C-alpha cells in the first residue's frame, strides 16, 4: 500500500463573523504518485498540494514555500495558510493529527525489510 488517507477536523479561520469554523479535512499522501507531496482537501474546494517536508518543518518553526506558509501555533496547534488569487485560506490543525499523518506517510514510503 502506498497511499495514506486520514480524516481530521480543523478550524477554518476567516475574517467573517464566523471567526473559527470547524471543518472536516482529508489529508492524503500517495508515494507512487509523488513521494514528496501531500494533499489537503477542504470542503467545497480543490485539494491543495504542497511539500511533505514543508509540513514537517512547519510543525517546529515557521516555513514558507511559494504560496504555502506553515507554522506552529502554541504547543499543540499548527497553522497552514494558502495564498491564492482569490484570497487567503487559513487552516488550524491539532499538531497531533498532522504528526500522526506524517508518521503514516513515512511508514508507507519506506519499504519494510526483514
């Protein structure tokens, strides 16, 4: 198996009166399609694809690559921000969900030898 899909809850941060809104998110990794990329699926929008390494590094310190920014927010949250032509999307995750997902991607990407 080379694909990992994990469902998580995250908070979509907006400047509207809703503020933070909990949304279901799909985290996806497919080693055969691209061993260096992860995808995040948000309700009602196309998947966003970016570097798995960016996500890993962003758990510990602020990082940016192109239109994607990732940074830790306190001890237990991680923020992923996407800058796009029609605006900015900010998603706040429990870091533990992202760590669990990344561990699964590494287990899938690394062949098991006995």
